[in-house]
C-alpha cells in the first residue's frame, strides 16, 4: 500500500512538471514583463509580508537589483497555476 502512495505522489509531481513546461511556452510577450513589489501586491491583493513569505518559501521566483526586487509575470502565472486547488 505504501508503494502505491509513493508511486502516486511521484506521478503527480511528474504531471505537475510536465504541465509547467507546457504552460511556459504558451505565454505571450506581455507575460515576459517584469513587475516590482507594488505591482505584484496590487495584482494579487496581498500584503508586503505575504509577498515576502512567497519569496522566502521559494514559491515565487524573483530578481534583486540594488535592493529592488522584481518578478516576472510568467513566474507569477506559473505559481498560481502550480498551486491551483483541485
């Protein structure tokens, strides 16, 4: 029984990875846009602390240049897609 659970978890993870790989190329040029903290907080209706938690947990990729943090719109969409409730 444990082997079945492990196998199911592995398969589910592989399906998520395949889904992510398929989503990324289908994004349009607009999704290559970079956003700052303010833009992302407004877009997702979240607080500064929640955005920080997303970064620290690794759920949301980011780039930091001279203390300013930027997020790719594609990565935001990907995070939302990967964490979609079933």
